């Protein structure tokens, strides 16, 4: 009996990992890639709504939003940006290792990518804790030194927690996917002929990183006045 992950193509040898509804591995890869791009388009629309709300409210309350910049930890935000850029590099190297059939480098780069993701979440948790200590969580107990901006400042911090919170949720999902890839790679699932899951999960990881590249300047840098 043929393995569940093996398909017999008429007139050809058995092809591992080819699902029955595809004609060949190339068609399966292209379909998987297209599916992920369609999914990422829906994610762009999801985050686009939040970016749109941010743009509207910032235009309505420019002074209030500029004042909130002084309560953002730019250093931690910059560190997290570097962490995610490094994780994108290790993800690229993981995909390349899968393409070349190099198991040990693949496992190493996936593990390092997960490590960077955990560092990002830890730093983000520190930021959330600092906001809690400073009473900058919108709602009951919210405190803001500039009373004239009390209410519009809450809008900005609400957007801050929603946008960064959903981004962190996507990062957690990404870490889950990387853990799944690690287990599959350890079981010798991926070969130079079959590395589709690594490529597809890599696209998702890069998308999450790109979202942060937009969040960082919007939330941390706009309104920052550098000396000189």
C-alpha cells in the first residue's frame, strides 16, 4: 500500500508528498504559494484598517499624538526592530538550507528564528509592563500628565495596544509554525525536492516582520525631535 503522503502519477514513479489533486510537485508548490499570498492579502486588509484608524485620529489630534511619543520606549522599540530583522535573515537561511537538503543548518536556523521571536515577545512584555506601571493603559485608572490631551491620548494608547497586541499574536502564531517546522525537519520530512512548508511559513514570518517595520516609526518615531 502506498504511503499517505505518496501519489502515483500516471506514467511516472511514485512522488513523495504529492497530494492526489495535483498533477506534479511544481503545481502543488505554486498553488501553496498562491494560497499563502492570498491569505497575506487578507492580513494586509486587516492591519490596513488599523493603520487607517491611526492616520485619521492622528490627523484629528496631532498635538496629543505627538505628546504620547515621549511615553514610548524608543530604545526597546529599536532593539525589537533589529531582533526581527535578524530573524528574517535566519528565516531566509532556513529556507535556503531546506532547498539544499542540509538538515543540521535547517534545524539551527529555525531554532534561532524561534529564539529571536521569543526575545521580541519578552521585550514587548517589558514595554507593556512599563505602560501598566505608568498608568497608561486606556480605561479606568488611566493617568496622563497633560490633562488637555487626556482623552485623545487614550485613543493613541488604545491603538498602540491593539496594533502591537495583534502583531504579537501573529508572532506567537509564527513561533508555533516554526516549532512545527522544527519537528518536521527533525523527522527528515524536507528534502531538496520538497520544502514547500518551509517556504510558505517563511513568507508568513516575513510578513509579520514587515508589519513591525511600519509600526515602529508610526508609534515610536513620529514626533521625535533629534538634537541638531
